[in-house]
C-alpha cells in the first residue's frame, strides 16, 4: 500500500542538481535561452544526447546543430523538456529500482506519443479545443506526465507493481479498481500528487487527475478532452502501457462528435516521430 498522505518530494525519483536547474529553467516563463543553453552544457552527457536528437531524422534541417542553444531552438522547449525528463528519470534511479515487469520503453513511448499528439491536435484541429493561452502552453506537459504515477508505484512498491502487472495479464479487472485494491490509490491520483509536489501548474494536475474520469453531466473542459483524446489515439497507434485500458473504454469518456474527424494521418505522423526519438534516446 502507498500512503498518499505521507508522500513527499523525497519519494520522487531524484534528479542531479545540474539537471534540476535545467528543468527549472525550462519551466520558467522568464528564463532566457542563453541560461538554458548554459545549464544544458553543464551536464555534458545529457547535452550530447539532446544534440544527437536535434540532428536526428526527426528534426534534421539544412545545417547541422553544433550548439545547445541551436538545439533548443530547433526542437522547441516542450520537446526538450520531455527528453530531459525521461533521460534523467531512467539514469537517476538506482540500478534495479524498477521491477522487471516495468518497461521504461513502453512507459515512455506511450507518454511521449500522448504528448506529441496533444501538441499536433492543437496544431491541426484548433477548433475542437477552445482553450486559454495558459492551457495551450501546458497541454504538452500534461500529455508527457499523465501516467507518472506508475513510476511511483514501481519504485515505492515494486512487489505490488509486479502483482499488478500479473493481474494485467489476466485481463479481467476494472483497471482503476484493481490499482486501488493493490496500492490503496490509483495512478491518476498518484500522478496528480507527484505534479503537485513538483509544483507543476494546477491546470496540469487537474487534467492528469481526470484523464480516465467519466463525465456525469457537465462536459469536461477542453484541456481535459484534449488529453483524453491524445491518450486514446496513442493507444490506437499501438503505444499503450496498461493493457486493461482498451480503446473501447477510453472512447467511452470522449464526445462522439470528435470521431467525425479522420485522425489517422496524424497518428501515422506522430508514430514516425516517436520511433525516431526512441531510437536516439533509449539505447
């Protein structure tokens, strides 16, 4: 069991001081690009891996990227945040912290695909998601971090997570009820709690908390609908983490009129990018 009321930031995966500094700058609305580039350069291995991604087929431009600042410009801050977070997450936890049943690859590809879909749904279908400027800025991170509670489950209660993954293979349980029986909570609550401890904006916490909720009467805000749809489309693309969340179950919480649109070209575009990014970062 995980005692939610006793959870603190000390229970979250630790980050090196220089990486934490870069993460804070990437999330600061007042930080200058030069500050971010300098912070990135302070961790040479991380810097080299980000620049390799910037020069990969997913981002390649006319000129080769030769500086951290140019890498930040080419990739965009949101996507650099994703690379920084997941590279440091996989590197910072102690060896063997994750149980064998936890696949960091499956976890990241689902989260990354959801984030990229969130970004591109706003780009290609802006009329579907009337959102504030603040919500628009935060949608990528909500997609990237919506399942981070699974990391806490795996690192704080590895035996229970192994039991959870065995139950997934049976395929007979309601996914959230199963998590609550094993852990005393579920991954949506844990994800929102982690983001609260990391001091992420309240809107991101709410979207993450609600991404598997069914609407009783009033429709969900557009930011939550966006995350739900991106999560659904990531599963349709073949990138899922918890197999008990089927396409059918995820579609139940989405407005039917959304599916008057053909999202298949977007799924194919994002899938190619996910594969390119994964080939550069998960070695």
